[in-house]
C-alpha cells in the first residue's frame, strides 16, 4: 500500500468540501474519463481542510483497497495498483539473462573448411533457407514466425521450429551527438546468420507440401534477404567425414632397409684384347 500512496501523491487530489469522518466509508467522485476517476477521490478526516496524511489516516487503507478492487474496472484499477509495471521495451524474442549488456558489432560468419552445420532440415519436413549472410532483427524473426503460425494453425498437430535466435544487442546513439560518453543504449536485438542456414522449419500433422510452401512464401516476405524453400525428402546430405588433425595419431614411419641379397652387384667389364 505504500507504493500505491507514493504513486497517488504525485497527482493532486480533489477533496470534497464536506468530508465524512474516519468511521465512514471512502467517498469516490465519479467522472467521465478513467484517469480523472482515479484522481478525484477523497478520504475521511477530522477536518474538511485537513491534508491527506498517511500517518494519521492509516485506518482508511483497507477500505481504500477494497473500494478499488470491488467498484472499479480492472483497466482503471491497474492505473493506481502497486503491481503496475512498465512494459518491456523490446520484442519478446530476446535473451533473459546476459553476462554483458552490450557487445561489439561483429561480422557475419562465413563457413569454411566444409562445415554444413545448420544448413539442412533436421526437425521438420520443410524449411526456409537463407541464401546470403545477413543480420536479422528480433522484429523480423517474430513477424515471420507469426505469419507461419497463422497460416498453418488450421492443420492440427503442425509445429514450427525457429533455428535462429536474436541474442546480439544492437546499440544506437542520437544523430549529431558529440563523440565520447560511452557506447549508445541498446536499441534492439539481432542475430548474425551465415549463408545457407535454415531459419525456419515446419512439419507434423501431415501438412501438405503446397500448404507448407505457401506459409514459407509469406514468411519470406518478412525477411529482407533472398531465401529458398527446402524439402527434407529432396535434400541430399553428404556423409560426415572425420577431420584429419595433423600429427594426432600419425605413427613414425621407419625406413625399410633393402636386403643385401636383392642388391645387384655390378659385374666388372672385361678389357678388350690388344691386337
């Protein structure tokens, strides 16, 4: 209740000229707008002009709490409720806990050495593959995910797998600002996606190929890079080849000596007779 009165103390209270005593119930003045409905209420007191005091009118707190919970709509009650919290600034797709609040910009990864990680459909039956490296924001991923979910929700048992997650905080500073004074505040979250990575997969419920292709086509409109439709039945995944580490299990090679019996001895040339 202390948080409630701290919030209400910031706004002026319109006290009625004739107020009842402490033993009477709380009087609430109704108005047209919800904000004025919360502001224009008065408490009982010993004097009509006595200021509102938390210390001297502690007995009114239970009646005030019951009045707000019983006679006011939930929308209006949330304006003066101590549980009213500020809404989250960012999208729902963001890490819950991070070691460091800000990070470097970084670069888009380029797979080298024959790596095929994340480039094939693994969980579902159809996928959406990105054809060029890019940095996708949380808003773009969430918009594409919502589009797919709305399209395939008619298929009972269908599922969506998101293979990427925005965990890179992107900061920004105001234009024409002086240099220095630290890094800018976090503006949004993004993820760095390499080339040929699968970003979405759908399957389950016996979803048809045409239905899945249409859902992923609508989701591709939310992604600002070139993508392609992938069918798990058509993809050919190369076999895994163990990577050879130089000098790991190599045994020392000994020179095999040639047996003496196999070595041909040169025959001495016979001198020609002297005429």
